[in-house]
C-alpha cells in the first residue's frame, strides 16, 4: 500500500471505498484467508489515517487553497 500520508484526502476515501467493496465481495463470495486479512488491515489503516487527519485538520485553515468539505465532520 502506498505511503498514506502522501495521498490527498479524496484519494484516501477512494481507496477506502475500493477496499471496502473488495472486503464485502470476499464476505459474500468467499476468498483466500490471507487476502481477506490484508484487505481488513488495509481498511483499518485507511480509517486510522482519515480519522487522524480529521482530528488534526483546522477547518478554518486552507490547505493548498482548499478546505475540508463541510459534510466531513
């Protein structure tokens, strides 16, 4: 997995979405145990990075001319 701290926020959310989709597919259809565990770990890492950024981001301070969207609390 890429170095998460170098990715922009939307890329993290997209990756989380793709990993969650794969995880759900494996739950439904079955899959290799190692692949299942790797997917689960990837989801946890992405969630942690997203939570960290949300906790440390000052909504009033633009970053590279952008602000965190209001729907992300």
